[in-house]
């Protein structure tokens, strides 16, 4: 089955700096790669996603890149702010929606942005 | 994005009692919902896939008689932790995808923290 590895487990940056979190996946059939932000005591919130037919996607300060050949994808946060501090999870799934949409999650990265 | 609501957000119960957690999709229909369990500082572990009108599909190692799942309508799935014990204490999270959509996004509830005394 699919296995998702995520690094680093913790990341501390100064406000304004960039943060990069990397994930690798094992199943070449995976075609959907979302990133979630989870604040303490809350459920995960989708922040950005990318599909296997796209190499890069950007939404304001957040971008995700996908290398299908190497089977890895990364989250890039620029101009970090203290409110970006949270745990970030990457995930991978095979197929879209419905019962095919169950996600395999990475172990998470705790991002701390110091003011 | 779509909204998924969980209730209760937290619950404390005595050992041996049963606890029901509800997961509702507020602005879309979901033929499939997912239940996860999350221990402190750990990732989400898929417990089961809840299918509207049929039996849930449980992941390996998850006791179906312990964690009863009912998906009676297109907007509601329930997880009942039966005869709860302290080791069942955890953060339970549900997710759902708008039915029939090809977009694939999963939207998560706010989670339910269960503490068994």
C-alpha cells in the first residue's frame, strides 16, 4: 500500500523567512496530493492541493510542487507569519472523491514562526 | 470550502459507557465519510470508511464491534465507541467529500476529543 514520509518533523523559522516541508510517496498510482494545516485541538484544514497532471500550484504565499518521477512533493510558505504556526500534514491518495479518496497522511511537521 | 461539523467537540465519560459522535456535512451530500483517530503529536490514522446505506469498511486492526459506524443519510455519519475504556481516549476526526465530485477534496470536521475516566 501507499506510504508517505514527511520531513522535517519540526521546523522553526523567523517571521518573514520561507519554510519548506517535503514529502515522498511510494505508490506511483497516487494522483492527488493535498496539504493540511492543523491548529491545536482542531481538525485539519485543507490549504492547498495538487494533482498528478500539474507540476506546481501557487496560492498567495503558499505553493506546492510535485515531482512525479521522484515521487516527492513539497510545500513552500513564503513571508511566514506567526499565525502560520501549526502542524502541517501532507497526504496522498489514489483516485478522486468517494471511496477512492481515503488519504494516507505523513506524520506531520510542527512549524513554529518566531516573531 | 464545504463544511463538515462534528458533535460533540469534547466528551468525558466513565469507563464502560458508550459514546456517540456525530459527523454532518452541512452544505453538501456525502455518500462516503471517513473516520480517523489521532493520538497526541501523531498523524491521523484512518479507522474506517463510512458508506451511506451500507456497512462501513474498517481498516485492519480496528474492531468493528468496538467502533460502530452508522451512515443513515447522505449528510450524517455516527461513530459509537462502545464500552469505552481509558485506552480509547483520543481525538476522533471525520471527513467527507462532496458526493459525485471529481475534485477529490476531503473536508474535515473540527474533531471530537474523547476522555474516558
